[in-house]
C-alpha cells in the first residue's frame, strides 16, 4: 500500500511532533516561550508505536521526530529506537535545537538515528542569543561535532534567514561550509498566526539568497524525484552543500512528500491546513488498522497547495505546534 493524494503525490515521509513544549524563545517562533495553555503531554510511547506501525503499513519509510523541542522528552531515545525497529521504516531523522546533543549524540546513534537537523540561526554567539534567547551556540556546535564523531551520517543545519538579524551573516555560514562537510539549509521565514508584524519586518525572499549563491558560483544539484521541496546547491571550493527552502516559490507544493502528526494526535495534511484530522481515538485504542483507514480516508482533503502567498496561515499559530 502507498499513500497517495488526488494529485498523484506519494507520501513516504512522516513528520511526527512529540511535544509542543520548547525551552528556547526563537523570535520568529516562540518569542515569549510557551503560552500557559500549551498542552504538556504528548502522545505516549504506545500511541506512537501504533501510529508508526500504521504509517509503515501505508508505505512510510522515513520518520522525522520533531517538536517543540523533542529532546525535552525523557523517552526520546526510546522513541528513536521504536521508530527504527518498526519493519518498513528505513530512515529515522531528528530536528532539534541541539541543547542536549553534546550529551546524547552517542545514545541517539546507538538507538538508530540516521539523520539530524540542527537549528543554528547564527554563528555569532551574541546574534544567536538575540534570536533564540539562549547563550548556547558553543554547546550546540560541540554537539554537532559529537554527532559527527558518533557516526550520525547526515547532519544538516537549519537557519531561518531574518532581514534585521542574521541575513548579513551569509558569508560566515559560507566560510563554515568551506571547512565542514555538512549541509546548511536556509529557510525562508514563514508567516504564522502569531508572527505577522515580525514577518513583515524580517522576511527575506528565498530568491534573493538563491541569486547571491548563483552569482558566487554555486550550482543547483538535480535531486531524485521523491527528494522533497528543498533546492540543493554545491560549489567546487566548498566541502559542504547548501539547501534552500523557499515555501513562497511557485511550484513549492508540487513536490510535497510529507504528512504531519501533531503531539496531540492530529493528522495535518499541510503545515498550513485549516485544521488537523483527529486520529487520537485510534491511537488510544492501539488500533493500527483503524488508524490506517482514518488516514487513508482523509487523504482526499489534501489540497494542491498552501495559500501562504495570500497570507493565509490556517490553524498554525507558530511552528512549534507542528514541528516545521
Ligand atoms: N525545536 C526544534 C528546532 O528548532 O529545530 C524543532 C522544531 S522547530 C519548529 C523546526 C524548524 O522550524 C526549525 O528549524 C525552525 O527554525 C523552523 N521554524 C520555526 N518557525 C519558523 C517560521 N516561522 N518560518 C520558517 N521556519 C521556522
Ligand atoms: Fe523552540 Fe524550535 Fe521554535 Fe526555536 S524554532 S522556539 S527551538 S520549537
């Protein structure tokens, strides 16, 4: 069985948010930290097991664990291991702010983690603290070194480009890539329900970054058909690559290959959908077949594209709700 929508797009990739909670205060995401009505519990490990088995039955081969901050959950290592041991799941990835990475990289690797995306919005400690509210840059870069030393094969950085903050640091990111064999992904700031004024002040069109890269000799890498919406670039003088995530670009949604499940057990067909489909009752019942049926039935509701260009952000107040 292979999950497919009415536009012929196939979905082998699940993004699973295991908590909405976060310990950082990124100015584009949770500038005031978590609101007091943020749910504290996420799906239990048994509910996650049902979910992962159901998605594996529907042809999912890759799971990204995200949040909020997934490392806030004490059972993160068990969740990685559970995903990896589920027949059909080939690849388990984690997106994290890396605050525990230096301590836990080896445990993640031993549990079967294949790929890691680390958010690092600046290589300047003061700018990093201004964006995230945390003086933790050095720790995070050490965590990445530990992850590479532990043998985690794919390590990528994520940076949201912000006009009034880190945009002027593009050359520092590039200098890092001269020496390090990692991929640095620049994400175009997305408007959400909570960040409208910030968005207007800080949005940098991804095309502007792309033009700068092309004039500096970076070349687009042609990726496989199921590679997803990121555009990748390489340069003969650099060890690392660059990824660009340009959600406002035309055709961005054509290559959509992912579904999302929130920590509250809702299936989100798009990051900016109007609402999630509640599959929690099937997960609570431990009913794999009913979960498969509910997900399959909701696929007809997946739209061709988001409507972000028109400023329509759906039910998404901030991306910590869903994991990006
Ligand atoms: N806490 C983890 C982290 O920061 O990596 C995982 C969750 S976070 C929501 C996932 C990704 O979404 C991060 O790379 C973050 O920078 C990105 N993100 C959050 N809000 C965003 C926004 N409004 N526009 C673009 N990217 C955003
Ligand atoms: Fe937390 Fe990640 Fe949002 Fe930053 S981007 S506030 S680390 S959830």
